């Protein structure tokens, strides 16, 4: 868990590269799937929001050169906290 911020930064660097490659190959959209393990982001709504804001801003700056991004809307995703209570990771409004 201590390396999660570094892992998220690495992911964002590489998905930005993939956004360009995808567009070059004719792909208009990439999908990010929320995960059910806290060690495998994005899991929490704040992580999803921050990731979406950064990637949408990146795409807005290069709309003709990058694929857009969105999230899988599979509502079956969630995670269990330390008390084994299942929490939802639905997109915050």
C-alpha cells in the first residue's frame, strides 16, 4: 500500500502514452475499470475522480491526438474494508 501513489503516477504516465497510440490506431475511447482491491487503483471514488480529471484535461489539450477515456460502469465492483464490510465504488456525483 505504501507504493500506491507511485503506482498511480506510473499508470497515468503510461495511459497517456496509450491514449496517443490508441488514437493513431483509430481507437476513439479507452475504458478504465474500477478495481475491487484497495492496492490496485482506481478503487475509491476520490481516486477515480482525480484520475478522470487528469486524463480528461490531458485529452482536452490534445483532442485530435489522443483517445478519450471513461470508466467501466459495472456496478458489481466494490471492495471490502478492514471490517469486511463491502463498500461500493460507484462514481460520485
